[in-house]
């Protein structure tokens, strides 16, 4: 089942798609997006010395997990240029005693397309997919007091707590990380069905 959702913001039309298959073009676009985020100073698991080869290996592994149905990957695309402007993952390959939950990871939005509602739409769509997969609890982490931190609160996520010096920014400086969770039992009726394209 493919999920799609059209977004119209700031006179730019975006379409959210679930990725099912890998391709060289797809990996190249995801690598380009990753470099945009890292060069912007965000802590997403990579340092300033990230190479194209390392980024390609990372995304190849993610797409292998997609093929194995261990990860759900969705992207936001500019419907005019078809450029990938954002992405997020739902990691569902968890131990059998945690089959009811999933982890949301790697929420990335290109710096040229922020404050257009893309991250919120990606989050809403991944929550909808999680509900379709019978998940009742989602967990994620992000840099404390970052724009994403504020966005998750706005979208109804609950703060668990902060861990000081949990990760490093790309330049090597330490940063605090905040863990969030969202109970989806009360969200199923609130999340409207997306338009299918």
C-alpha cells in the first residue's frame, strides 16, 4: 500500500511518498539532502568529515532495511522539480516484546524548504503509517531546544527528559538530547486519511 499526501504551502506543491525500491538517483538525492543538513550544523549522526561514500553506504543500508520491511521510509518531494526536500523513517525492527511500538528517526528537511510545514506533514504521515501497522507507541530523540524539539511539542509529543552531552554536533561540540514519546491510541481518530495519488 502506497501512501501519498499533497501539501500546498508558500505556493510550492509537495507530495509525500513512501519509498519501496532503491535506485542510484534516489540514493544520490538522499546523500545531497544529508550533506545539506550536516553542513547546516545539525546533529543527525554524522560529523563534518562525512564523505559521499559514507553517506551512500548509510542510505544503501537504510534502503536494504526498507526492502526487508524493517524500516518505513517516506520522502517529501517538490512536485514540480521532483527534488527530495525532506524525509523521515519509521524503524519497526524491534525485539518481540516491543512489537507494539516503533522509533521515528532521521527527520531531515532541506534548509531551502523549512518553515513550510514539511516536517509536520512528514510526521503526521509517519504517525498514520504507524497506526496502520498497529503500532500504539512511538519514540524519538532530538537535540534539546532545537527547532525540531519545538515542533514535536507542537505536534503533541510528550517529553521524557534530557540527557546532557548525549551526542556531538558535526563540529565536535557536545549537545543535549531530549527523548519524546507519543501514545497513538488516542491519535487514530484524529489523524485524517491522506489523499492517495
